[in-house]
């Protein structure tokens, strides 16, 4: 394979916050350049076969929530795409439809290399060189899921929400996990400020937000009032007191979210799906 058509080699040449941990880059950061490039080359197109795009935000458990939701939709019969970060071994872990087998990764590698070739033919490479590693993979996930006609697409936010690249998936539904004090230098010094950043991933297209019940009543009140002000259906799901592990609690939460999402109009047209 020619190295200059290798997606991973191109990606590894971009700035990568996960490696540098240089959070100062967020000073003055804007999604506008990323947004302009998506629109300029029609990378933000959405097929009619895409029933729902879901954004997952929160301080803790984003990864497990994303995977549990993905499994419920997959078992139910939907072709489901997951976009997660960071990766453990290979960047290819970040994008998946169905199995994470070696065979799928081989297919994904070829598809991403083909995608890079298509971007070159569109003369988009100079614009893409300004992307970060995370932005490039986010853009690639949009294109790959649409090309593969993924009916349900679930995007795990990287950091925050209001300024996270995954916001550009223009989510129909947002799922909010537990809010904690993390990355205070970027997101804010209080849970209320951090929550505001997470809620900022919602767009004018967002129809519903499902949140795990927070330990602090004022956070639940803020979630409800924020959704009311923005015309978004809000459902704060109470966690039963039990000795279950946090993973089991997250699994139960995700099943409740899954059942509620299926009630929305954009799923009513889907047929021949299994019950679980």
C-alpha cells in the first residue's frame, strides 16, 4: 500500500491531544473550521436510512454506556455504528459496525484508505491537515457510517460537549451519564459549569435527552430546566438503590434509554425488528 494513501499514516501526522495532553490548545478553540470543512465537502450529509444519531456525554461511564446502547440496538436488529475513544491498541477500535473482529478491521482499513483517496480527489487534503487526530477520525466515522447505511449511529464525546467534534453529528438524542469534577481547567470548576458544557452538545435537531439521575438534586433541576428552555424532551432516569456494580447499573440505565428511544417517530417506520 502506498504510504501517501494510508489513512492511519495521515492521521498520525496530525496533532493528538490524547498523546500530548496539551490542554492549552482549547484556549480560543472553535468548531467553526471543522464545521466549514464538513459543509464545504458535504461530509455532513445524512442518508434517509439513518434513523437516529445519538451522542453520549458525561464525566464517567461514557464508554460503557455507548457499548451497552450499541448492543441493544444491534440485537434488536438495527445496523448500528459506534464511534468511541480513546483506543487501547489500535485506532481502528474507534469505529465499528457490529463485530470488532480482525476481519472487520481489515475491511475498515481498506475503507478508510479509500476514503482518504476520495478526499484527495476532492482536493480536501489541505483543509484536513488543519484537523486534529480526533477531528479526522470523527469526520471519517460520519462518512463511513453513512456509506455503510448504519441505521443507528452512536457517538461517544471526547471531552465536554459544547465544543466537541462529535457534536457535528447533529444528534437526534443525547444520553447523559454521571457528572463529576474532571478537566476543570477546560470545562469549569463546578459540576454545574461542567454540566453546562456537556448539555452544549445538543443542537437544534436534538429531540430528546436521557440522563442518569445525578446525586445532587440541583444538577437534576438544571438538566430539566435547560431542556425545557430549549424545547427538548427530558427524561431523568432514577437509579434503584442496590448492591449492583456500576456496570450493571449502567446496563439497566441503557436498557431503559433504549426502550424509550424506540418510541420516537423516527423508529416507528422500522419493521421486522426483534424484541428483547
